[in-house]
């Protein structure tokens, strides 16, 4: 038996607590209470995560938005490590994220990492020889979706189509790129 195809959907989540619902990705949403996330979901069991950095930052774990960050620095650290996409030394993290912080910055980093692990999963962040790495694929077998990566892929697709003089394909790619803005 083959796996069902991946379906592109858009999940709309009302920040006042109503349930998420699946919507057609061509719909346009407006209003301050709507948070729109472009997700690729499969119907078989497994964990998924979507990291949305364009517009108001948001992380959606297993279809549910993380709405309560015990420590806001945890979200900052998550997006920082995601952007780096490689191991980052703890000194570099402290210097780049919290240069003005008091002398207990190393304890703050450890506390922030603890809270990020509790939010995402213990196994998402590794620490080896002073280096932290975000390894979401270890836990989220259904995939890691990132709107910035999608944005870049659509941009590359549009540019390639323009080079091949396929203006309709380029227009569609650039339109999908713009739709990622929430």
C-alpha cells in the first residue's frame, strides 16, 4: 500500500482559541486574529513542524501553534539556529543574540535551551563540544516546513523560469512567493 500524496493546505488559526481548520491555499485571509501558515501535511501518522519567520514569527508543532512561550528567548534561539543550519558555538550565540546581557548570560543560554527543548522536543537540540545544533529532522519525520525556505525555492523557480522565457511559470512562482507574507 502506497502512502497518500502530500497535500498543500493552509491552516487558519484564530488566536482567540477557536480550532484550526483546513482551507484552500488560494484563499486570501485578512484580519488581525487570523494567522495563516502554509503547510504540507501527510495523512499517515508522524510528527511535523512548521517554522514561520515571514511576518509575525510562529512555530506550529503537530498542527498546533505554539502560543505560549515560557521564555521568548527560546523562540529567538530557535530561529537563530534554524537560520544558521549548522553547529554554532555557545559564545557566538551569546554574543549575537544577547550582547548586552548581564554576566550570567551562560546560565541564561542554558535556561533558554532547556525551555526550547521542552517546547519542541528534547532531541531537537544537540550540544557537542560547546556547539549547539538544531536537528528538527530527528524528531519530525513528516518533515520540517519553513516559509523562508519555501520563499527562496519559489524565488529560484521564478528566476529559472524567466531565464527560460516561461513567463507564466515565473508569474505563478512569484505569486506563491508573495502569498507567504502573512
